[in-house]
């Protein structure tokens, strides 16, 4: 059945924060060439404003050091690698959204670690030295990059303290937050700091306890952070972890819930809410991240999340990522928008398409969004369907009537899914090679491109008619751009002689 929509000529502001921030693995990965290659790719197409990841204070970045001399222990700081990392970010037009963690070896109070790269999750053995480390790092960044630049870098205290990323109690996290937030403000009151960076476990308990602790103790708090994932319980089979996933609107419901809790506290109700991690699965070996299903699924989240959150940072931009070990093949279920060997995954285009969306929202439903900029329409369609449910495939059809923005326009459609921009399928057709030669890399990079088609729209009674078909597990974008027909300026032009051109 065709869904017929008469799109309103005017709408309301589109709260589109899809490009505010993107996630990365630990920050030390920025020292690898392929990582910076991938960052350049996403920045050329999507233009994220901020990047947020783990491991600022881990020993692979090498900031905190201690040396004994004449029987006395001295703390000192080494910013060699941090400078390289920050330089690479800024050179690619992206600023850090700094996460304070994990614990340096010399400051740890316990041996609890997380991930292949052993990020230490214990509280500091000296909160004073921890605070000094924060101040020293921020002052160095100000000295190198300028105060007026660094005050624009938000700072989040730790990562997911409500689960195994934090070896202390809730009360111990509150102590860490207090020391950290005060240290930040001692450097410059204008630097924004926030938390508690929880994932979706005991959400209400943690948020209310954190808010009340900050308010009761008059602690600095400029924004709220949390994480959202939409996967159900995992099942491990060999190299992979599989999930069923909830509807993408599950994340929207979590954002609404968070805003309702925030609204209970007048001092917090209107603070920015930053989702500093989100995805479907929360593990980097789940095949869903590589599939064409994932692109329209994530697009549905992007279409509405900005109504409730000031940012939602996709975890992550690159498959240069090592939480569960070094990646075993080009497609291994990694989080990234870009696979190894600089191959764009389908979900890459969800963010690229939303980066082009207009700032005026004209129409939105569960499968389609229509936006307008001053001189064009941008229409994004998304039709996700988990093929594991055994149900028949469904194609969505629209007939759209849009107010004209010129006598004639071109409608440029880019399509992702099925046989287009689906390099996972091409890799499978190749026999799933574990390592790629140059020819195979080129084939996969070519296979990652969307299908582009175009058509002409002619104004009739002040409007255009556009028919749009969105296949199963497809994502598409249509840009409608007014054109001025110059055919009459070509003397003797005969479309018949151009083999039927119109």
C-alpha cells in the first residue's frame, strides 16, 4: 500500500544533533596511522564536532609518572603522546570531549582491570594526586592550545561507574567526582564538567543519588551524561556474540525517562543531556554492526533523539579498536562506522545523510523524515527488518506532495542496503578472507558506495510529486535541489540525436 503524504510547506526546527560527538576506543589508538586515516574519512563526509573515548590517563598515553630520587618519590607528567593525539584531532577539525579515566598504574589502589588493554578501574590511592593530575593536564592543554580553545572542551568524570568499569562503590564514585570537578574548576570556571556516565542499569537510583549528592554538597555540575544500548542478553558462539535487539524507539524511551528524572530537580531540569555512548549491541564482536539492517535501524534513532538529548555519540567511528583483542578480520562485528582498510559500512551513511539534513522539520513518521533547508529538501527513509524473525520482507512506498522551490528541480537519490553499499555481502561472496590483498581492498571499497540515481521534478500547481520506494533493510536519502534549465541556450540541441535524452 502506498502512503500518500501532503508535506506541509512550513514546519518547525529540526533538533538534529547527530554530528555533535562520536566515540572512539582508547585515546592511545590515535597514535596508529589507520586510525587517523579513518578519522579523516569521517570528518570529510560527516564533520563531527567532538570525539570522546577512554584511556586519557592510561599508561599507553603515558602522562602520569613517578620517579624516586634521594629517597623521595616525585610525581611528574609526560605529555608527548597526548600532544600528538590532540594535534591529530584538531588537524581533522574535531575537538575532544574529555573522559577522565582510567587509573594510571602508579595511582591505582587495586589490580582490577578492564579489556584486552587492561584499563585499571580502581579508585586512586591518593585523591590529591589525582586532582593534581587533572589540573596539570588541563593547564598543559591551555598552554599548548590556548585558554579560549580549551574552555570549549567538555569534561566527563569516568565511564560507567555503575558496572564493572569502576571497582569502587557509588559513594566512592561521588568522591571521585567531587575531587575531579573541583580540580577542573580550579583551572577555569568556564570549563564544563559533568557525569555520571552510567549505562542502563539502576538508572533511576544512580541518577537521583548523583543529582542529590551534587546539590546537597554544592558541587560543580554543568551537564548530565549517560549511555544507551538497545541489545538484549548476549549469546556467545565461537568468535562472535549475538543479540536480539529491541525496537530502536527503546533508546528514545530511555531519553524521555532520563529527562523526566532530571525534571524532578529544578536546578538540573534544563541542563544539557549528553549520551556519550550509544549503539545497538554493546560488544565489538557482534555482527549486527556490519550489516545493512543496522543503517536504517540507527537512522530511526537519529531521526528523533535530538528532541531529548543535546548529543548522542555513536560508539564508535572506527574499527581500529581493541577492547576484546586485536580485530581478527576486516568484518568481525566491530563498532566502527569505518571497517579496517578504510571500508565504509552501511551505518556510515546514516550519519552522512543526517549531516546533510535541513534545519526545518516538515514531516516525520516511523520510516521517513522530510526536512528543508533554505534552498533544498532533504528526505531520509529507513526501513529496518530483523530477518531472523522469519517474516516476509516488506517494502515501504510513499507518494509525497511537496511545495515547489522552483519551476524545475532535480531529485538525487542515494540508496544503501541490499546490493548497494553493503561490503559485508561482498566480503562473504569473496569467501570471507581473513586478510586482504590490494585488489580485494579495492573491490570492497567500491562495494561500499551507495547507488545514486536522479530524476527531474517539474512544478505543477505549485508543487512536486515524488514517489519513493524503500526496500527491506534499506536506507535512502533524496535531495531535491532547484535547477535553472539552460537547454534553450544550446543552439540546435536535439534530444532525439542524443539517443532519447529528455
